C-alpha cells in the first residue's frame, strides 16, 4: 500500500469527519478568545482532548522579527448598565460585545460620552460587529444598532474588568511523523471569539484531519499549528527558522463551513507543487471553485509567503475573508455551518495532502534546453504533426522536474492520464534524462 496522509478518499469518509468537526466547533464556538489569554488555552485544551498537542508559551516582549509578543489580555467581566442597574451589554452573554484588547475601565458617563466607544452595523441593525484594538490603548463595546436605538439619554455605568499585563502568547502543534523528515504545515488561526465559520470551522477541521492522520502511515511528516492570526504565525516562524528548509509546503485553512465555493489562493510563487495539486483538487470537487492569485492581504499565508520566508504555502477556504455578509459579525454563528460544506472542505484538504504524500519528485538531468528525444528513440521520426500524449507527457515532466515537482503536479497542470505520465517517467529514467528525488 502506498503512503498516505489519511484514509479520507470519498465524500462518505469526509461526511463522517464533518459530524465530528461540527461537534467540536459547537464546543469551542462560545469561548472568549483573543490573540493571547485564557480563552486560547481553554480552546487548546478542548483540541488537546482529541489530539496530542505540544503547547508553547512565548513571553510578552519577546522579539519576533519586526514585532514583539504583546501583553496578555484576560477579561473577568465587562458590561454597560443603565441607571436602574440593568446590563444592556454583557461580555458574558456574547464574546463579541467587548472590543478585543480593551483596556480596563470603570466609569459613569452620559450616552453622548459613551457613543464614541460603541460600534454597530447600521446596514444590518440586528447584528453585533467584531472589532479589536490589539496594538493601541483603547476600549469599546459592540452591539446591535437596533438595541442602541432604544437607549435613552442619561447616565450609564461602564465596567471593563480586564487585565492587560506581561504574560504569554500561546500556540500549539500536533506533529504526525512520517517516513521522511520533510514536512507539510497546516496552519489555522485560534484568535477569533464566537465566530463559527471564522474560525471555529478551521480549528475543528484541522483537529479531525489530525486525528485521522495519526491513524495512518504517511510518507511526509505533517505539522498542524494552532495559533493566533498574524502574530501567531510570525512568532512560530521566528522561533522555527532552522526548521524551514525541511518544509515542503503547506496550507492555511479556515472559513470552511459556509455555502461559498471552494476557494484556493496560490502561494507567492504561484506554481509550486501544492499550488498545482490543490487547484486541481478543488476544481474536481466543486465546478464553481475559485482560484485566486497571491496577494499580501488575507490570513497567515502572507506571513509564510513573505519574501524572507517564501514557503510554498497556499490558503484553502470557502468564501474568502470579507467575502460573505456575515463575516466578522454575530451572524457568523453555528447556523452558518453546513455539514455538506464542511465535508467537501475536508475532502479537498485531504485529497490535496494525500496526492502530495504520494507524489514522486524528479530532477531533469539535462536541464539546459530541451534534450534530443529523437536520437534516443523517444520522439516521432517525422515532424510537422502535433505530438501525442506520450510525447507531451515527457515534455511536461522534463519541464517541471526541478526536484520540487513530480507526477501528481504534472498530471494537475497537463490533464494527462497518470498511466501515460508513469510510462513517460520510466522511459526518461531509462534514457538517463530523469532521476527520482527522495522526498
């Protein structure tokens, strides 16, 4: 049996995992998370009940490239009460009510004084927005515009009982060791509170895929990383630069349960092994799939693809960030997650990683110009007609074989049958024009 990342090959396999992912997403959805703090640790404990995790605590103030690890933020309670003591907005009722990283406040103020600190969405008046102030000393509350419209003038009590002090940034890794040291990274962000698609879905899917991978015998090693957005991936990269030469590629995943089409965003390089294989996988599974070129805005793929790192790291989502109405609002709740969408996302990720795990990589031994295939009996003797599939297969393999591409991505980009590509690879190896690369 050939090596495999996980035994997830059909929609039936993926549907079974989608049920487990929904259960975990439901469990972690309400937790009050941020880029640091006890909410992250509680979430990782839930995940750690399912897969073994190595948890890292990085002290506040630690330099990480051009950044530094911020103070740790924890909230005991936060609310706005009217003159009668009724709590009109309460962090305990919904984690989105408090602007992330709000500084401590205890005051009484008029509605006019309070308004600059209130965030609503007038265009969707019943939704609560998600807002943060990670790197500025500010505070605020988020609420439905329809609720705010009912507040009379008068005095209000404002309480934010929070700690913002030196602590740690927490991230965790689940490593599945394969037959070789080369690694595939799967990164998902842990920082968003009470948002189901963004990103309880990503954490849940990563967890169930790691569970399945632990039961398999992959060729490559797989490292699932659960960390906060931006500062988490920057911190991981800064602490693991010596490991990066062993990284063959990877995916940032999230937003996996909504009704949008499968969407793959290419790495900065654009034509890497994972780019070609993931693009083929999403197109096979979803006729409406979208392929996006790299841009320096989005999720953590932009850190892994930054010029000084430049890993072959793509991003797989359904709707992209900001591309569905409920994004970063209280409407991104558990009712938004569809089991069939999660199942298709799971199968797309598993298909991509399984194909990479079984991909035979080659190096062209005559890479300067096109080698003379005719004198080796590998090309037709009469010119003037288009080459057939076998000749096309040889040309594709010779063109792609730089030591980082192989049969699977040649199939993805050429559309040729695998048996034709395998015959072509064998012929080129026997002719001394191609060699297989260990990986």
